[in-house]
């Protein structure tokens, strides 16, 4: 059984590459393909750069494939009860992958040439909603707590830095204490420091995407995870 998602366009060799392990090895149970971003939106490309692994970055021993590109024997699909249907919005493919990793002890194949082109939303709002849904699903699944707690800390630092820098700026102008502007500048740097942590993956993008993509990622994932924790009670 080969799976891809709505909003994805598998390459013409996708079926052959994803099915190849099953045809060449009787013990093969799972074939994990890849996703590549296909968009004319610079912001969407930047977001993809933050959430998708490059081909050379993937470790086939731990890789969790998206539902955009995965193959599994029918028997194993039934054994793990398929894709979970209990989640509110999204995240079922990640939980499905984890169930396979936990219950299937052999026959995993990473198929790097089985590529599905992913066409994500283009606008800030649509991208934000998408990542919010993913994070909410992960919270309802009870997975990746450490990663999402980091997002909450990053968002808190950003908001605290912005609020304090505005207050310092207002105070310095109101009281003519212009030396406080230095503190305001320091707080601005503190606010954007969580965004700067992602810049090593965004070197080829313009300044707008370098700032908006991390902000979009941090805020959507932090709030989505919190929403998922609440809905799963």
C-alpha cells in the first residue's frame, strides 16, 4: 500500500522507487520516501526549509516519513490499526510512523528517490494555520514535548522582549531619558534572538523571509501545542 497526500504531486518514478524494496526483498515491510517543496512563494519555501530535512540530512534508521510519501505492507497497516482517526485536525501520519517504528522490528527501507512534491499554502495566514494544526495533533498524540516546549520558551522570549522594549522606548521619550534607548535596543535584540537561531537554514532568503518564517514557525507551533494539550484533557 502506497500513500500520498492531497496537495502533493509524486514524481513520475515515485511508485517504482517506493515499491522497489517490496519487490526486491521479501522481508520488506515499510518503505519511506521523501517530500520536496514546490512553490513560487518565497515565504512557503522558507517555511519548508525549516520543517523539511534535506536528502543528506535524513537518517534512515530514525526517519519519520510524511504521509505524502510512504509505503507499507497491508498486513502491517492492519496490525497498527492504520492511520489514527482520533486526532482533531492533523498529525496522524507522524503517529502512524511512530507506531510502525515501535511495532515493526525489521524490514524498514529508506527510499530517498521516492519523492513527492509538496505544494504548501502560500500566505502567512494559511501557513500559520497549517503548522498550528500539525502541532495540535502532536500534542494530542503526546509526542515531541521537548521540541514544542522549546517553541513555547522561544515565543515567550520574543513577546517579553517586544513588550519590554516598547515600554522602555515609551519611557525614554516620555521622560526624556534617552539613555534608556540603549536598554530598549538591547531588549529588541533579546526579542529577535529566537528568530536568529534559525538563520543558518535561511541563508539564501531575503530579510523578510528570514524574520517571518521563524516567527510563523515559533508562534504557530507554540500555540498549536498548547491548544492540543487543552483539547486532549
